[in-house]
C-alpha cells in the first residue's frame, strides 16, 4: 500500500523540481504526506475560506513596505525598507512620517524591517524596530527601541546587534514577537551562508530571545554552554520572515524561506535544531541537491512545508475563539503572490487555501484588535483592507478570550518555581491542573472559587521530570490549554 501510494503521488508531480525533491525525500517523509492527505479532507468551515480586497487605503507607497502594527484599531504604524516609518489613521485617511529613526543601512535585502509595540505600550509608549546596520566587516540585523511622542521616536537606542557583521546583502530576517512574559523573540537570517545556521557561536540563522531591554533572560536554554551565544533560543533556520504567537497557547510559530522549494512552518521550541542546511525539502537554485536528507536525529521536522516555494512573508493568527488546539493562520506569499490560509489542529495541517492569487507580493498580513484584516503588498505597494467570506473574529468580551488574552506563565521554560497569572471577567470556579502530553493528570494546582480580576498562582515543579506539559485551566465551563516546558 505504501509503495503504491508513493508511485501515485510521484506520477502526479508535474515539475522537474518537485520530482527531484520527491525522489530524495520520500523515504524520510512518507508520514508527513500521509498526515497531509488525511487532514486535508477535513474543514470546520461550511465553505472554503477566501479573502478579497475590500478597500485600498494607501496606494503607491513610495518605498517597499515591510512590516506594520496597530496602536489602536484606527491607527497603524508601518515600515518601508529604505528607512521610513509612517503613522496612518484610518478614520481620517491621514498619513504622517515618524522621525527620530536610527541610521539604517538599506542595501540588498536589508533596511528598515519589522516593528512591534511593547505589550505595555499604553503606559510606556515603547516602539521596537529591527533594521540593518553597517560597520567594520559589512552589515547585520539590529534591534532598537524608542519612545513614541507625537510623531517622533525619542531616545532611540540600539538594544542588540547580531554578530558577526557579514559583507552580504542577503537574509537579514527579521520579525519581532513579544510573548506573554514580555520577552522578545527576534529572527535573524543566515546572511546567505547556510553553515551559519548550525554554528551556535554566532547569531545568524537563529531565533533569539531577549528581555525587553535587550539583555539576556536568565533562563535562556543555552546559557552556560561553551562556544555558544546566550541569546540563542533555537537554531538551524534559513531566513524567517514571518513569526507570531498563538493567542491561546502563547507558543511562538515561525515560517522561513527555503531555497528552491522547502519553505517551512515551525513551532518554535527552546534548544531545538531546525536542521538547515543539514536537512531540507528544497534544492539549490541550479537544481542540485543541498542535502540528501529531509530529517536527521536531533533535528525538528516542520509542521508543514511548501514545494514549490511560495516565499512566505508575514503571518497572523485569527482570533476565532477556536479550541486551543486549533488555529487559523494567514501567511503572505511573495513568490506566490497570494495569501495562504492554513487551518491547523494539534499542530497538523487540516487544510490550506489561497486567496487573491496574482494580486501582489504580500509582504505582511495582520489582524487588527477589532478583528479586521489588513495587508501590506509590493508591486503594487499598498496598504489594503481585506474582507472574508467566513467569520474571522470573535470579540474578546467572551470569558474564554478574556482569560486567554491575559494569561501568563513565567518563567517558561523553568526548572523550579513558576508563577501563573490569569484574569477572570467574572466570579468563577477555576480548576488548574498539569497533564503530560498523553493527557494523564499529574498534579492539580488549584480547584476553588475566584473573584473577578487578576490572580496569581505559584507552583513548584521539582518533582516532575524534564519534559513538555499541558497546564489546563477549567473556568466557567471552558477549557484553556497552556504548554509549559520543564528544563
């Protein structure tokens, strides 16, 4: 049966690129194909989800747009790669340039890249940027922070600089994501030298984790290891240009560009090797094989991958009030010139659809606090409001999402005492328990009535072995899962 199915799949491949990939990887990847085939036959939507243009808000943006974020549902900050930051107010259709940016080295794929607001922006007005800087030896990706006052970034400081500097215009990354503990996840590309991604003594081809001031968290996974950089959270990544946090679980997901094929979506885990270039589903641009392996011991397989390449850029999780083991993910595609809609369950692909094929190169896609979906595009360079044929948002006034939006576990990963903080919109009976990944109850942390508001719970994990666990919160007839790593 296995050989018959492999032959059917191979015969249906129409491109030489895909056939070459198929021959070298089928013996390693049969189960991935099987899961894809099985889960593609299921969908929770009554109709195929599709996005389309609702309104072009800004047409003919002068530079190449790269990243954006929301101050409110009515105010957007967006970057242009040549080094320009702008504020756009939707209700008044007004566009203003923000001054006070650092010196940016805009050449090749480098320039002003991603933007993120501190989770406590309403009180500190901190804006974070990733951008390329020049120095002795070439260029690199940096992270900086300034305080937004009016239309100026004041007291802007460089918080972190990836090392080494490289004389290359390729693969800078870079996306910024805050987790529920206000820690920063920052991606840096391999800078065009694949071997960098496996070298833990540099920052290139990695996801880095930093405190909000740019310092190193004390529980980063590689602290104390010789010949490693302490900022590294995981490695073996080619060029991550999309990263987002699952709103229910708090986990970080990222997609990266493969070479000719082999774009990947990964769940970002601490102290994990994602394999590039030792394993890949892609080929060199001349059609030659980079690696004969698509998986090796100690290297993480992607959740899903694309052959041929779609060149993914930007991603967002839709807040649909799904169960915490399900997700709808929107991903922009540069080469594919579309938006990719992935439905995931238990970190396996259920289905995927494409929208707006041929519309533009989609650089970034985000969901606003009010649930509306926006995209930044290249060729043409636009900010676009999108519409969907299915419901894409459930207001956060429900008990489930009020809790999800304000739950935090710190430290995570941890090896001693941890603090779980959660918010309740009303008086509720709450049970919080620890389960292993097979669903076996290991420990009940609390089971009692709680008043409306924020609560904290301290627990000690000394008696549990190093592993990944589920912390399950039952409240008001609703279940919320939070993954926790014991190190």
